[in-house]
C-alpha cells in the first residue's frame, strides 16, 4: 500500500483515532462482484479496534460485503472552505480492514455503542427499540488493520 504523499499533513495515530470516534458519519467503500465500486454513507461506533455499523437484512452493501471482505472507510471531521486560498481546512481519517458480521452479545454491544454515541439521553428507550427490531437488523464490524489521518489546520 502506498504511503501518504503529504507527510506534512499527516496526523498522529491517537489524533486520527479520536477523529474517527467523534465523527458523525463516514463512507464505507466496497466492491461489487462485477468490480464496480460502491460507497455508502453510514453512522457507526468504534469499540476497541473495531468499527461497527448496522443495516437492513439485505441490499447492495451486504451483497458486496459477502463478495469481498476487504473494505475502506473514510470519515471527515471539521472543514472550512478557504476561498481566497483556493483551498480547504479539513481533518479526515481513513481505515482499511476486513468486515465480518457480528452476532449474539457482540451484536448487542455494538447496538448499545451506537445508542451511546447517537442517542445518549434516550438509552433506556433505545434498548427497547433494539429489542423490537433485533431480528430486522444486521450488524457488521470492520477490524481496523490500518488507520491514517490527515489534516490541514492552517489557512
């Protein structure tokens, strides 16, 4: 895999991890059987060295994941357009890894992780929501093999 071209914009692993954990959403990139790329925005949570997301029981994303387990995921933090500089201030992180479906207790922990991230003030109601829709939801995890972060913080 190629190294980062703009080393002056590379951020430390800890900062990249923080950015990943705090990002509101990211884009999962997969490959279909015919080789065509597919990117889909989704929400997620990070637990230990894995990124978790939930989805419906079927669809293009799942077809692609069943075909090819290697995926990429990109999340973007704060951005600011710099019109007079013809540039952008930004922070972003990209991970690469293998995806697998989560079941049982791991699935439950991931769904609770999503609740803590996106609905912390409604945790008890969220647990009921999870119970009601458990059989209509699949959860996948990406084991993070590589994490890189990049930022332009100066105008």
